[in-house]
């Protein structure tokens, strides 16, 4: 049974890893000679789309990788999303990337997902690219003794200057949040006011981007588990009072799937977590003339469904998460009790009856970014669940309680 569970677990992780590695959609590449070649393009995260174009002519052909400068650009035909090769400068650093082309007009608008924050590039008829970003930061207030978020509004004056030839648009910038759809609307409005020929600007993305990013993490760690028997059960079976709770340290392995829509909200994600913990414990208690010994052997299978908030700036990215949990014990148990030197041992097998535990979990931790899409993870989580199923010798409605603290180290890819 245990071998089957472990085999299924690793096959599941491997399958999800493979599926998370590609997302080919119809599109075409544009060569530096401005010729187009139709085929399939791997649509990934904003960060990956900006660094490489993975292209194949059909599902049966090999994948070719094109980097900025190798081709002029590439475009998806199902939603119109368009990327072009550009030389940019951020914080004094020159880089050649694929910029997402959002608006073509008197002033054109591009998007680039930077390491620390998102960037929008405005390009006028001179061809100069002007980067604009927004970097909120945490600031410590000595008076209140608390951290608060200092909002960065410098982008408003920068964009207002770019649109200075239109007084109405330049003024409207100061009431505009740093959101892509609002910046697109401003750029289109500027074009409509300033274009003397009456030509409409071109918006390349023609429908909402509902792309879901999937990240896979694997981890190992330890659980500090406490299983408490319900008081009613102890009253009805006093011989179990000698060991009313089980305390154990369990080694653990697990995997986590993280679902997010970065364009909608890159801070919030849905989390599915599955783990296995090896539950092997032996406890003995002597209270003259009584003696008791409890032996447990098996695994604890845990599943979690929750929501995670990650602060996406810097190398160390703190996070919090929480949600629902369900734990299932696949264990064999043996409880041996002796009421004195002249009384034969009383043995209770399958003491825990493989109960399902339902509850909640909360956790915190941080990710250490190695690359744009890879990270080392560290987590601390607390789980609290109760048993809704009947227990041995007591079928009324017992609620055994199981709590655990988890410490995890792993890798996200």
C-alpha cells in the first residue's frame, strides 16, 4: 500500500511538471527582413516571453529558440499579443529584450516585466524609448513602531510630461492608477486628440489575457505532530488514560502547485499542496502498577487548498498563506495495557482506525529567487484538524484533535 502511494505521488509530480513546461499557441514570427513564418509559439509567463521565443512549424516539428535580435518579433494570432525586439536601458543597464507591443500610435506603448517592478515604455516619433515604473517600498515609522507602504507616484509626473502636448491628457495622468488598461486608455486618448489625419491607433491585444501561470514546487521537511484523544473516549475507556495523546516527529515530502494570473494580480495565487509524512512512533508509560505501550507505523497523507500572497520584489520574497486541509492516517496501531503483575495484557489493534481529519492551515515563509522563474522556498505552517469519524468503543460523535507544525525546504521551477 505504501509503495503504491509513493509511486502515484511521484508520477503525479512528474506529470504536472511536464505539463507546466509548455503552452503552444498559434502565431507567427517576423524575421529581421520582415518576412512572416506561421506556426506555434510557446506562450509562457511575461518574464519568459520577454527573453525567448520558442517556435515550431507544427506539433510534429522540433522547437527552435529565437532570442531578441535573432528575429524582429513574434505575434500570437488567437489574441493578437505582439512582441518586438528592442534595446532598452533600465537603471543604467543596457539589455536587448522582447517588449510587448501594446499600442501603436503617435506615441506607442510597450510593456516589460522587470526583476523589481513592471516597466512601461513610451516611444514618440523620434524613436526614443522612455521607461516608466512604480516602486512602492516598505518604510519604518519610528513614531508608531510599525511598517507601512510608501506609495511611489513619480510615474505620474513622468507620464504627464510625455503627454505634455495634450493638456487634458497630461492632467488626467494624475488621477490614473498604474494599471495597464488605464495606461492603454490614456495613450489611445492622446492619439485621438493629437492625430491630425484621423487614423486610429492600433491596439494589438484584442481580448483579455486570461493566461494562468502554473508553478511547481517540491519540498522536504519535518512535522511536529500531536494527536489528542477526545475526553469522552477516555472516560469510557479508562485504560487509555495513560497515553491520552501521541507526540511524534515525522519526516515529510511534498509538492505544491501554484496557480496565478499575473496580468490580473501577480501577488495572489491559488495553492494546492499534497504531502506524505512517515508516522512511526513508540511510546511507553508506567504508572505503578499500570503499564501501557503504544506503537504506531504508517503514513499521514495531507492535502491543502488555500490562497497565498507573495510580495514580488527583491531576492527574498516574503509570503503568507492559509486555507482548508484534510489529513488521512494510513497507520497500523497497537496499544498494550497491563493493570498489574497478575493481569494479562489487553491489546487494542488498529487504535486510530485510519481517521480522516478536517481543518485549516496557516503558514508563512519566503522564496529566494535564483532566476526569474526558479526559487528556493522556506515555509513554516501550522495545521489544526479534528476527527469527525467514530472511534473504537465510542461511536457517539467524538472529535479527536490533531495539530502539527511543519518546517519545509524546497525548490520551485
